[in-house]
């Protein structure tokens, strides 16, 4: 009857008989009558595959997106995705497995994690990585807890130029642990040592830098900020867009203690916000403070190399309320996608993706400044995302672009009224000259 | 079939490429021309360089060292490893969904929002709750959020001294850990031998400093808390709230509902009950449902249905805020949505019934060879307290390893903590009688082997890609990344 | 990893279902009401009934008993087992192609027709021919068609006594078999030791009853026919035509072209040179290209580019007609089209160069341990005449079986027939030096084993899902279908 | 440089050096200069995945089909395809394997063939099946050759109501082997014993019956035709639509000697004509005359059940010009798709698909006759495909239907001028009442 339920009424009879019961109902005898649902669930009856395909096509057709040219960023980018990724994650031995609790039959998953950890540490320049976290925002929160745990202080300092959703998530996480969030105002969009100096103190547990920051600007006082943070015995947490690390200095280069970020850019699709994954890497001395799974290398009975989940005494299933985090299920398959992406691109490829994104963004930026009445929100070095503004409300600008099949960007008014008409535009390596020229043309046409 | 032991880094060779992006079609200006030199790294990060065939073979061969649900039986208790329908995968890959950006205007993602709204209602109906949020990315994430909601509720009522949460000692490790994440103090109470709450103990623990009780029902031993109404009454009378860990929902769909039992907050693991694949450790999805009085605290944004269409609303002054970047794992709960449609009200109920039938069939078929934690009909899973020591002696870990040689994934071992030598078995409804019989036979054979040839069992596994691994050594001297040999 | 030995029929259980179609939404009248009772069967055919999870596990476990290109090295000579790019698979599954019916009006399938026209031109450019048909479904199908074209040409010229086709004894079995299908009489000529044509023998065989010569170049031993121009001249002067078996095109792309060598008819195996996957035995695609004077005989329909768009034309009075139902394996040659675009003129040439480099590297690295059929640089493949008997004795079949234990697919064995104990090795350009070195080492190790422990080699394979199979018994007492036990 | 070519210029150098050569060029020394292509191939340079995706999307968008409602048949049908099929054939161990020449590492492919053979024999009611042929049309030709080979006669008789492309293919195949094709005119669309009697003789090798025939009619004198054929010592070849065997009498039931057909309907997509596959099954005594691969059961060294290619002495690689056929590469993956389809549907499912198709076709047929001016081409029992005709040219009818997103069917004028305005309409289980009602409405609207 139901393709996903194997046993038939005849099987049911045989099984009940074998164990001496008369009906399935008997197994539910212990549920008090008053608690029994004495009606059918108010859901539709079972649908067949064909009916589902029709329904889902109808729902999907109520979206727009798949044929639009995407200039929206904000931490989630429309990039070229190698076809091998889907072929790898479609191997059912990967995607239908549970967390690798039985290492002898899970060497695939475990080696993938071990390789992922290596790729992330190489990318970020850090010593150790975990197996993934939920997303970039919660990774920042987990890093904040690590800083608190390590320093025994209760205050986390962040600049106001981080992703507004990261800020929201951090606020929620900190609030319930009675920790303090101190927000530092930035100057012309970037985080300065001077501004930090005003807030940092011996109570500070950690300082967060996001690079490039939410406005797409490349932070230019990171070294000084790291130094100041360390002088105050706090940890420096750096949140990064992993692709930019193809050419930008890594958290490791800057001496950060913890590197975090959202891995969507690494070969994960847009997917309306998820699943993506958060990554976290840190210095060696923080390894036992890390949340999440970690795979380690070992040997089997015969001395052969193999991999296991390790350092599990940090984790909830052993340490319960004293664990470094509650995380259990993480985002393994997305981390695998990222691994395949990094391997497919390789050392040169990732530099190329980063470089082209930056070059194309600057092409568009320069064209806009040259040919239209739009002005930059900040006239500062940026990587591949930038704010522009004009007399015209951003919503109107987006509308005009959409008419030409273009998703124009993010309205910066979500960052506050200062940014009234601001539009945050992201350019990846996937955008073409033709698409950008059309973008400019629409802006030119706006009066 | 093929032995394969390389790490991807060991295959790397400069100039190889598995993938290329198109040439830049705009002017190639140097990065230094627009970025400060100090912001640039000296050398690109060391990512391996391999050809495409080497990439595919690497991951194909690694996959062949993995055991998935599509490989065989996976009776991992508490994890509900049921079949992951293929139509779910196909639907989740439709470009009309995958190619939408989370920051697109609501008007451009009406299909996504409608799906979220529909799913919210379906999950409410299944659990008996009033409103759901789909934002949590996994079960534990849902737990944390649920406890934050609980705390926010009390705080909003001015009841700020309620900082304790009662958690039975039989609970999953994420329960107390999530409580800690939400800034609650854990009060552990001992369960009775059958995993049920000791009402006396509970009542002693209750007080005006208690925010609530965290529970799953059926409990971790797979038994229904018969006193759930009394428990709920006690907690509510003491001013606390009841939290439901939904990991065991597969036992009760269409049969009874946490909302009707008195629970105020529920999280579901869509990657368990609702067939979204586990991915070797995620992504999952852990929606949280609440009763009316807790709705104001739910995270933002939530979907509203207006005259003009669906809308993501942030207008909720008492909301706890956000716990993840966007709207949760959309691509995952989309699969759960497809599953619920595929089963319908009739299929979901039948799924729970057969899950329970399968579990009882296994339990009663094994009861002479293994010790039952509790000898009473179970729900969708049950716990064995190790081998029947009247017949032979053998630690649970070895039984599990020996099962690998029989081609089955072992049950969950040494959980719940309240049962010695625990083997927690959850067959799910997607398994056939034939498969269950095969497993029963293997379990019985292992008992025989333990009696007649204990060495064979103790040195298992014998047929896996690697033999038993040194986990102690791994933790003592952690090697957590590959490094080139000097 | 898992032992799995069931036939799908052994899993069947009435009432199980892996898939359901929607309920009928029109009136369900009985079939007898509109069909004669005598036309109806008494009982539905005995197809197995299984649940979806059992179906998926069955095929997943079977796949795990198979060795594919994505598993490892596959140096099967003459088969050009190169990497099958994943983008090809993705493009071939685009609904805009897959959901077109072959009987749709031309105006509705302009994309398909344009692709066919483009591919025709690309393949003509690569082979030096004037026009291609994509209708043949495999290489042999192309051969048969090519020979039909040859025959049709002669007949059309009134030259009806040309019923013989010359085929060297080194040729692939499909060559003479295809000749028979086209109603031609095969005249076999002995090749020289190096597989090249003996010009004297050829000239003796030529005459006014000869339709033509069938050849591949490089030949079956992987050597270029240096006298190809003289051969062509001799055949043409005798009034015959030259047919090119394109199985060896991977050696010469962008380097030389059959059309320029004097060949009149060419077939290509897209499932070899052009990376369409072999599917465990198909589907393939075997386009045939011809010189101008043979164009009138090509099968119908063919794509014409008109002012108003592309059109399938049946207007060709001298056409041989049709050899397959529609337009050949569209979904397969679409993949080849994507491959050619992916490589470009530069990539195709480089592919041939590296294929030849890899083959020579293997050949020269093995020449002390195995006998070379011919000691002269090869093209994309080469033939070993068994083990070096100065070192050890071991039949080729055992060497092949022992290679399985080393994780490599063996080369083609006992072909071409003109070489004793032949091992025909074709590495292709997609393999890395490291893989070739690994294979070389295995081949050398087997020589050592043959010397020191011949039993080990003779009883191989030892590590495969089944041991050596009784093929003689299978043929003597054929069991070619499953039957339920009585 | 090229993702599908592993070795780099450095590898090239190392390899050449190891074997004592200076350049790859040396390996080509034996190709006469005059034959060397002294220019680049006139093709574009290599394209990246991204560029290919764009190009292919553009090409695909020049097609129409994917959102149209399909009433075209003629042997190729738009049916529900279970999602499991693509998941199975996407297992790379299946699709990237060659023909299973090394059985010890090819038990997957071999067991699949063995099971396929069993499924096909169960479906057709015959004794033995091969592993697949190119397509339905060439399968008919191969069956004709078998009949010739078995009877030593040279004449094949076919009725004029078979698929016109089958007839074309058969003509070509027979012509080159100097065999005779005798076409029997049918009466009111069906093949009668009387008509056969006029043509059959001691020279007849085989007689073909297609059921249902091209016009969709269910042949009603098969039993008599089989009897007459056997009386003349000829073989009866029956060409069938495999789905209809869910409810129609099988070739085995009728006593046919060879059953053939095109397998597209069994879970293969439309794919603009291919790849599909041909199937062939026969009586036991014809097994050694069969073309193509056959898998057989055997045991390994340890006595364990296993499968191999068997009866290979029929085949080209051993028998060369004396082989039963030249076929080598067949359509293995399509046969696997069909196997998965038959297993997914099961005994009940295939009957259901057949029944629904017939019921829906009759619904549409009755509605058309009731509500429109269209008349049946033949007023005889049909299965799921039927001809209708009117004063309006079929092309015009199709045009009107296309405006409503409907592909109306096949113009019967391809079968001759008798059928001037005829339109052949196919209805599968996939069509809905709503779609059919719209079809009728369009026809009603035609004046
Ligand atoms: C009883 C129970 N609660 C909670 C969880 C946590 O869910 P997740 O792994 O999705 O965070 C699990 C699963 O591990 C569980 O079994
Ligand atoms: C030299 C040669 N010619 C012809 C063929 C026949 O090609 P196919 O198997 O596609 O019919 C092959 C492959 O088997 C071959 O190797």
C-alpha cells in the first residue's frame, strides 16, 4: 500500500502471531484513552509521486529566481558550482548515513571530515578545525562562548558593520547566557583601533572582526585590533568569507584566535537560506574548547591508517550540561560539498574565483560611478560587494532592475535610517560583462 | 571492492585542475590597484590540485567505505534511520527552489513562503501545537530555542528566578547541553528503572525556581509515560512549562500528540521522523512548536498570510530574536514537506503503527537471548541490557562490532546511561519482516558465538575496510589535519 | 562492503509496492466492455513486488559488486575507457531535451535539430568527412550502415558484382559480422606481424568483385598503417571504397584524419573517443561519416538548415532508408557534443597526444617483463604477447584475473587474434602518471609472483565478490532466467 | 589545464625521460607528413562548464515540449516514471562500466541482465530473452533474420499496419541481405487470416504481427495467424508494446516463436527518439539463434552462485561473419531502467498502468465521438491509441491544440493518402481528465 512501509497486512498477522499478540493496538494500551487522538489527522490523504511533482512544480512556479541575474549578496553568493559536487553528494553511502558512530564502516564519512578539517585549516591559516557548525551566524555565537569560556570574562565586543543577522543571532545567544554584547560604532564603515580602545577592558572576553565587513569593505586595522585585543587578554574572533581567502590575508596571518564564517560560498547553492554550514577553526590551544565533532587519525588493530571521531569528552553525549556546546547533528553533507568545491578549484582556482569576483565588482563599481548619478555609500577599498546610493529609493531601483531580469541587491535601510537609499550590490565571478553593462544601463535610465 | 587508501592531498600535483571557471571578460586590473597590499596574502591557500577523474574516484571509493541506509539495516536507536525517499531528493533539487536567494523580496518567493506556511500547519496538526518555527537547524538547536522560549516566557511574566530546568537522567546528552546553552541550570532527576519519571522525585524538585521539565514520550527506553497527565499537572501547577524532545515522534503520529499530553513546547527532528536524510551528520532540521501563550516569543521572521500574499514578518516585539542566519534549512524541511504529502494522514499513522509492530517483533524475538531493560510492550524502539548472561558473557561493544560482520549497522550502544550494557534498537517501519528476521538470527548467532568462540566476537569486526580502530590513541595524541611529510 | 546475494525475485512479497500511480480520475469501465475477452490475459505477469527501500538497497548493493571507470583504472584495449564527465550527465538530463517526443513537429524541436546539425559538422571536421548521420546506435550498427552505403553506391553505379569486402584477420569481430549483416561476403587477408596490411596480399585480393576494404588506423596493434596512402590508392584504383573503423580515433584527433588518408566511410564510437559512458554495455552511438559521393545514400531523415529554421528531411530518393526507429541515440550524442565543446580544438588534440604518451609510457615500462607484440612506438594502445617467458610462464587469463586483486580492471585479453596470449592495453589520456605507475608495478609484481608463487596467480582472483566463475558449465547447461523453486 | 587530462607538462617531461624519448611528437613520426593536419581543427576553443550550461540552456529553450501535455504515441509514450530509476542508473558503478567481460568484478551488471531476462520472459510469456537490442525496429529485423536462419527461407511477411518506421528499417535490413519482404494489406486496419493465406507459402520464413498495431487496434485473429504460420513451417514474430502485456495476452499465450518490441515505455523517457532499447524473447529452441548478449547463472570456485555472459559462440567476437548478429554494444543501461521500472511497478502496478491507459483512452475517445464532429478512423477495439478524422486537416487540429499547450498526436497521412485528415491520439495513464476535457473542448471549438 505505502511504498515506504514494507510490511503487509499478512506480515503483520504473522509477526503478531509469532510474538503472541493479537493486534498492534495492544502495543498502545498504555496510552491513556483521553490522550488518544480519536479522529484522523487533519491532513490530506497520501499523494503519489506524480501528484507531488505537479504540486511542487506549481509551488516552485510561484517563485522567481532561477532565470534572474543575481547581484544579491550579504553573505550568500551566486557562484559557479562544479557539476561534480552534486554527483559526489548523491552517492547514497554518504547522504543516507548517520553520524559516523561506528568508524569501521564509516571510513568514508570520517576521512571526508578529516580532509575537510585540513582544507579549512589551510584556507584560514589556523591549526585546527571542527567538522562544521550550523551556519556562519551561530558559528560566531559559538566562538563567543569559547572566548568567554577561555577568558572567564563576560563581554563580547563587535563592530556595527557585521552582518545584521549575525548581530541578531549573537544577541539572542548572549542574552540567555547573561553575557554582555558591546557594539562599537565604526568610522566610515570600518572598524578602527581607536574605536575599540574606547570599549575594550579587562572584562572583555572576545572581539569580533568581520572581513570583508557587511558593506563589503576590506578592514584595514585588523593587525592593530588583534594586537590591542591580545594586549587585553581577550580572544580575537575573525569572521570571513571563505572565498576571499583565495587572495586576502587569512585569520591565521593576522594572528586571530578563532576563525569562523559561513561556508555557503564554497559550492553550496542559494537554497533560500539553507542548508549551508558554519565553519570554525582555531589555534591549537583552543582545541579542547571547540564545539562540535572532530575527526582524528589513528590506526586499526593491524596498524593501518584510519579515522575516528575524537576528543569526544568535549561533547554533549559525554559531558552533558558541561559540554562545550549542545551541537550534535551538524552540516556534514554541506561540508562535503565545500570539500569537493575546494578540491575541484584547487589552490589556483580559488585564487582565480576571488580575483575575478573582485575585478568584476570593480568594473561594475567604476562603470556606475562613471556613467550614472549613483554615489558610493563608502569610498573605501572593498572586495566584491559595495554600497551605492542616490536620490531614488532603493526599492524603486530594484524594481527597475527586476524588469530587466536583474536582482539588484540588498536595501541598506535594514542597517539603519542612515542608509535610506543605499543598495548593497554583490558581484561574483559568475557575472558577465554583458550583465553588468545592463545593470549600469538600467541605472543610467533612472531619473 | 577495491582497496583505496589515499588522502586527497596525497594525489595533488601542481597544474592539475578538476574544474575551471570562464575567463574573465572584463579588464584584469591587479588587486593591488584597489586593495591595500597589506590586506593580501602572499600565496594562495594550499588546496590540492587534481584532475576531475581523480576527484570522482577519490570520493566514489570513499563512499564505498561507508554504510548508508541504502546499504542495509540501520537500527540505530533514537536516530530513526528510515528510508529516505528518492522523490524528496528530486524535489529538493528543483531550480525553482534552489535558485532563490534568502534576501529576495517576499513577492519573488511566494512559493517558498507558502510551503513554509503549509508545513507549519501540518506539523502543528501532527504535534497538537499552535504555531511552529522552522528556523532551528537541528534537533539540539531546536532544544536550545525551545528552552530560550521557556525562559523568555517566565522573564516576560516577571518570573525571573525560574532558572532551573529538570531533566531526567535517561535523557539524551543534548538536553542538558541545550539547557546550558540557554542559560538554564540543570537539575537531573533519577528516572525509574523503566525510564519513566518518578513522580515523587519530580514533585520534590519542582518549585518556584523551576522553569520547566524536559522530557521525551515515549521515553528513552521506548515506553510511554503513563503518568504524563499527572506530570503535566504537577509541572504546570508549580508554574513550570513542559518541553517535549520530539526524537520519538515516530511512535505516535496520528495516535497521540504532545500538545494533547500537556506539553507547551515541542521540537521535531525532521531528519528522523520525517525522512530527510542524515547526510553522515547533517544537515538536519529541528522545528519548534509552541502553545498559543508562547507564540509571542518565537524567533523572527515568521510567515504571515496576507491579502496580497505571503510575507516574512519581523514585527514581534517580544521575540527572542534569531538563532540562525535565515529561515532554517529550507532545502531540508522541503523534503519533510514532500514526505508528509506522500504519506498523508493515513500513511503517517500506519508508519507509526508498523514502526511499533517492528520494534515489538524484534524485542520479543530477542528476549530469550538478551536481557530486556523492561519487559513490557515497547513503542518504536526498545533497550536491551546486554547479552543474556545465563548463556554467555560478552560486552555490548563487541556484540556491536560483530554485527558489522553480519552486514548490519549496530544499534545505539551504551545509551541511555541508566541501562547497563545498553543496546538501543529502533528498526523503523521501512524494514521488512525478512530483514528483521535476518537481524534476529544474527543477534542469536552472536550469542552462540559468544558462548562457543568468544575470541571471534572479541576480535570483530573481521570483514570491514579497517579493523577495530584505536580510539584512545586518537584522543591522546590528536592528529586532526593532514600535513605534508617533511 | 556488505555481502549481498539476493535476486530481486527472492524478495518479492504480494501487496508490497515500491511505486504507485495516481488513482484513475475517469470512470473505471471494465476492459471487457471494450476489448474482446480472448485478447486479455488471465493473470498479470509475474513481476516482483517489493518496497521502495528494498528496491534501492537491491540495486545499490548490486552496484557495489561492479567495477566502473569511477572505481579505478580500466585499460581495456580497443574500448577507450576514459573518464565520463559529469557535466555531460547533467546536460543530458535537462528536461528541455529529455521531454521532447521524436514525432513532434520540427518547429517544436529546433534546439535538438540545431544540436544535431552542429555535431554533424564537428564530427566531419574531426574526421575529414563531408557529411555524417547520427542514426546508428552503436559502433557495429555504424559498420553495418557504412557497408550498406558502400554496397548501395556500387549498385547505384550498376556495379552489382561487387559483393566482397576485404577484412584483415586482425580486425574486430564486429567488422566481418557487420559485413554479413550488410549482405557482403568477407574475404579475410592475413596481416603482417605488426598488424599492418600486407600490400601484396591486398593487391591479390582486389578485383572487380570487391566492394571495398575495412580497416582501422592506427591498427588493432596500435600502430599507424604507414602505407595507408598506397593502400587507398590500390583500393580506389580497383574500384573499391575504403571503410574506417573509428574505434581508434582517440589516437589521432587534430593530428590526422581518416578523410585525408583516403577513407570514404567512417564510423565513430562516441561511447569511446567522445566520453559517453558505456553503461555496462550501452547505450552507445556510432555516427557514420562519408565523402560527398556517398551522401545520396545516407539514411533518412537528415537535418537541413532552411531559411525558416531546421527541418528533418526525408527527401532522398537514393537513401538506403532507415536503420533505426528515429534519429539514433539523441541523449547519447548530446553528451558527445558537450564533450567536444568542453575540449575544443586544442583539448581534443592534447587528449590524443597524452593518450599516446600514456600508452608509450606503459609499453616501454613493461617491455622487460612482458613480450611486446611489436617493439615500435605505439599510438593510443599497444598489445603485449603475454608474459616474458624468459622470466616465468603464466597464461594471460591468469594475469588478468590476478590484476583484479590489485584493484585494476584488466586489459582486453586474447584480442587481436593474431597475437598469442594477447593483452591489449589502452590507458587513455584521463589517467595520471601515478595511476600508470601503480599499474606497471602491479604488472611487474605479477611476473614476480608467477615465478615465485604461481599457484597464487593461477587461483586468482582472491578478493573479489565471487571467485573465478565456471563459464564452461554455464554454457553447457544454460540457466538464463530465474524460476521459483517448485 | 584540461580537467579531463591528468598529466601536466611536468609529468610529460618525466615520463618521456623515463622511457627515453624527447617529445610526444616522436610517437607520431610514422604518420606521413602529407597526412598530418597542418592546421588546428576548425572548432571552437575549449569551453568551461559554465559556458556550456549557458549554451545548452539556450539550445534547450529553442525546443518546446517540457510543459506541454503529450498525446503523441506511435510507440513512444509519455508515462509516469518512478524517481528511483534515475537514482539507480546514476550509480556510477553501473553507468561507467564496460560490457561485463570480467565477471568477477561485474556481478552487478551481470545479475541485472539475468534479472532483466527473467522479467522480460515473465512479461512476454516466452522462454528466453537476450540482454537487449538497439531498438524495437532493429529488433524486428533481427527477428526476421532469425526466422530466415532457422527456416532457410527468404521471405518475411508483414501486414501494412505496423509502425511505418519499423517497416522502413525492416526494408533496409532485408534488402541488403537479398531477402524478400511481402506486405499484406490489412482489412479495416487489422491483420486477417484470410489476407495472410493469400501470401503465405512454403517460401515463408516468418510472419510478423504487431499488437496493438500502429493504429492502436487490438488484433483479433492472432491465434488463427499463428496457426496458419506454423502450418507453413514459418516462425511467428510478435511485436508488442510491453505495457499492454499488463493485461493483454502475451506472445507466449498466443504461441509466438519470437517476441520483440521497443522498451521505451518501460520507464525510459522520451529523449527525442533515444536512447531506448529493443527487447527480444523467444522459445527455448531458438536460443542459439539469438542475437546479442545473454547472461547465465553459474557457480564460482567455491560453489557460490554467480553470473556470466554465456552462449558466446553465437557472437561476433568468436564467430565473426558467421555470428547470429553483429551486435556488440547494446542498450544495457536502458534495460536496467526497464528492470527498475518493472520492479517498481510490480505485478499489480503494471496491470494498473495498462488498465488506466486503456480506460482513459476510451474516455477521451467516447467524449470526442459524443461531443465533436470527429469520427473514428477505424471503429474497432483499440487499446490506448486511436485514430480520429474530420474535414479539417490534422495539421490545423494540432495547431489549435498546441495553442492550449497540447501536443495532439501524429498525422496519419504519414501512412498514406487514405488517411488524409487522420490524427492518431495516444492516451497514457499520465493524462488527466482535465487534460482530456480540454482536448475535447478544443476539438469542439473547431469548425
Ligand atoms: C532523543 C534525542 N534528542 C535530541 C537529539 C538531537 O538532535 P540533533 O542531532 O538533530 O541535534 C537526538 C539525536 O541525536 C536524540 O536522539
Ligand atoms: C575496433 C572496434 N570496432 C568496432 C567495435 C564495435 O562497437 P560497438 O560495441 O559500439 O558496436 C568495437 C567495440 O567493441 C571495437 O573495439
